[in-house]
């Protein structure tokens, strides 16, 4: 096989790996060389990471490959972690304006512990001799956004429920993808927009040619932009999971598929009012605003409510006015403190939202919610004044996800 993307011996028979257990990493900071086939198998089992010449979050073999960068701006680090991956042209532009620096030798830092590794470590405590259903969990990993946060909680609960979970991300070699899918009882497919052609080929081979049962766990509306690809993906799954009733309805109308609805997975023990923080009257926080969307309805609401002070969590606000101020994003774990200082969370969309976490997070932290019918979570028609009921409903949702899988897919 082609080992040019790996840190390999001259004859190509061995590759350098970092073992994922903490003891080996500490004792062998330079890594160790092992047989290629053994390395691929161990990586598929989550027991090691093969060192790649172009970085753990990139894939070789294409002229338009990705480039790893190390963020310099604190706001980017707080939002996305220390590292990111971009197309070469975008990476160079960002470096030029000082947002990050390109990692020249992007063998993945040993100090960086990914979500995958945290989950793999938990397998050391699995009960011996008990056959566990093995799940291949497929997801993008370029940023730590809402979908990734939700996935982290759902997979953690899945592990607690007794499933063995292997993560497949754009960091995973195509050969390793084939190995992981081959040994799995089920595939859960999340957002898959960051996978390169060979990785997608391995995934689609597993679910279409080899007929591995799979679940499509949908987090937004992007799949509707490539309906020719998505129609087959959703119509051939064992189960489709959507985040709100309107989210499901939009996919039913566009792709002719069916599914169930479960609210976005939220850590309800994290999101609660912080009593030491004073809530400012006539204040509103606006989160999850990005420049590639339009915000006409939000701007109108701001214009119509001049007595409310709007704080937009973005460096470059997508809305404007004398009552609008910008504030840098805060780390995820600091969000309860942020919400607790505001009377309102305002989330008003022009396009469709699937199930925006700010609605429920803000509610759990004591905010009043201002949202329109385009916001997916409003279609649940939940009584947001019943915080205790909302909290318990959200608490059981990730468990319901695995219950549905056990009853409808693995039965």
C-alpha cells in the first residue's frame, strides 16, 4: 500500500505510531515503529495514532489537501481549540493577517488529547467476556461546534450504556475506516462534509455495497443542498434522527424520507443560573450568528426595540444599531455565566434552523427567549417557563437515542 502520507521506514514496511494509553505516550515521546498492517489495525481499534507527514487532521493524495494551523487569537482558541484545518489558500491568508500560524511539521502534538482518545481510554474499563454492540460513529471534527458538542455527550452516554464506540473522522485513514466499519454492528453517520474522496468511498462502500446497517443523525439542513446524494443516504438508513418536528418535516418534503425527532443533546447539569451574576434588565444576548447567513429579521427586531441593549457574540456583528455592541466569544464552559447576565436570548432566523442549542441553554440559565418560527426548537411548542420539566426532558433525550437504536436497529 502507499505509505507516503505516513512517517514510515525507507522500505515502507513500518510506520511510526503514538500509543494512546498515557503510559506509552509518556515513555516513548518519539513514538515507535511497528508493522504497517498492525498499525492500521491498532488505529482502527483506537489503540494508537499513526503519525502522518501532513498532520492528523489532514488526508494526503490530493492537490487541494488541507493544512493544519495553530490559532493565535484567543477568541479562535476559545471557540475551536488550539488547532484547525483549512484549505491551503485559506490557511495562508489567515496566517498573513495574523489569525494563526501554519504548522510546518504537523505531526499531531502528543499533548493534544482529542475527543476520540478520551473515549478510547474508557474502553480499558470494559467488562471482560461480555459481547458489546460495536458502533462506528462517523462525524466531522474540524471545529468544536454545536453538533460536535452534542455528539460528545451522546457518545459518552452510549459508552456508559455499554456500547463500544469507534470514532471515524476526517483524521481517519481510508484503510482504517474500512477496518472499523467491517468490525462494527452499526454505523451512525453525523455531519460528513469534511471527508475526502477516498474516505467517502470507504464509508459508502461499507453502507451500500457491504450493507452495513446505519443510522443518519442529522444536525442541520445542509444535506438538502446535495439532494441527489442525500436522498439515497436518508432513504436507505435503518433510522433517521432529526432535532425538531420542523426539521423532520423539511426533510420529509425535500427527500421523501421518514424519521424520529429528539432534541439536541445538552449537558443540563452545566446549564443553570449562576446566582452570583446579576441579570441586567432590558438586555439581550445574540449568539450563533455567522456571516454566511442573512439576518434581515433579526435586524428588524433590533430596530423595533431601541430600549433593549443587544450584545452580539462575534468580532464582526452581522447586525448594527446604536443599541448593538459586540463581544468576543467565550469558552463553552463559560456560557452559563454569560446567559445569567441577560434578561433575553434573542435568536431570530431568516432561513431554517434545525434545533439551535442557544434556545434551551438560555432557558435553563433563566433567560426569556425571543425566537421566530424558523428556529427549529420552537416547533416543539414546549412551555419554556417550566424549566424543571424542560431540564428532565432534555436529560433523558440522549438515552432515548440509544434506546431507539437498540429497539429499531440492533433488535
